[in-house]
C-alpha cells in the first residue's frame, strides 16, 4: 500500500470514528418548547434545564442550551462583578416563575408539574 493510500485509509477511519455532529443551539432552541410541553424537560432553580424523562433528544437539548446559558451567566457576572451563582439563582427563579402551567419545574430536588 503506498503512502497516499495509507493516508486515505487513516483519514477514513478517523472520519468514521468521529461522533455525530452535536446539536446546534438554534436546533435546540427550536425543539425546547415541544420537549417542555411533552414533559421531557423542565426548569431548575439553578438557572439551568434538567431532563425530567428521556426522549426526543431531551438530554442533548438540555446540554446544548445549558452550555449557552452558562456562557451568558458568566458574561453577566463578569460585567456586573458578581458571582456566577448569583446570576444563576436569579435566572433560575425567573425561569421557574415564568414556566407555564402543566410544565415541569424542580422543587427541592423533585420534578413537579406546575
């Protein structure tokens, strides 16, 4: 096998072994309302989403949106020279309050239908 053939084979092996592309933030946002209505995802008082029960990419949606939320919380905290935990707490309180009836929120570590 010549060098070009070996390099091509190696490249193909690497490409095949790579995981599927992660969900984009836009894709996650587009699906968020649906998975919340379905009771798969809920708001936590920590300012982040949580998986209530598995299904319809719930975990991937939660991870993608939580990563974006974390980045925004850090940005806000740095801008106002406050702790990130303070921003998370305020955001979590607002998110739980704004959650519509019939959707899930986490209260004292338990998922509760609002």
